């Protein structure tokens, strides 16, 4: 299951925009994909390590703990990344099933 982590802070306009992009992209994805995506929101104000790492780049979007975007999130690029993550997950599941069958 892909995990999207949105790192921001309260009262951050760009953070609100990024969260809206994530919501819209998930709403437009096929249900079979969207239902498997977990969204986690974190604030740099709650975690000194996050603040140190990301304070000047928020909002930050990670997919499976890897940097996807900061400052601005492109809907098409996010959609493509989530579909790719789902394809890789499905391919891994097929490979595991094939190994079990052998």
C-alpha cells in the first residue's frame, strides 16, 4: 500500500493547496488504487527533526518515505507516481504468487 506523507504546518497556504491536490488526485484515481493509498499529515511544528529537515521547503510530499515534491505538487505527476507505485505493488504480488506456485 503506498503511503503519501504531507509535511507542512498550520496556517500555511501552500500546505492547504498541496493537501487539496492530494485529495483531488485520490478522488480521481480508480477505486482499486485510491482505496490502498494511506495519507499521513505531519506538522513541522510537532517534530523538531522534521522542522530541521524541511522548514524551508514545505509543503513536502513523500511517497513511501521518498521525496516526491516540495513547495508545489503537480496533480498529473502525483497521479502518475501513485499509479506507478500500484503497478509495482501488483507486479510484486504477481511475482510472489508465481514463486509460491512453483
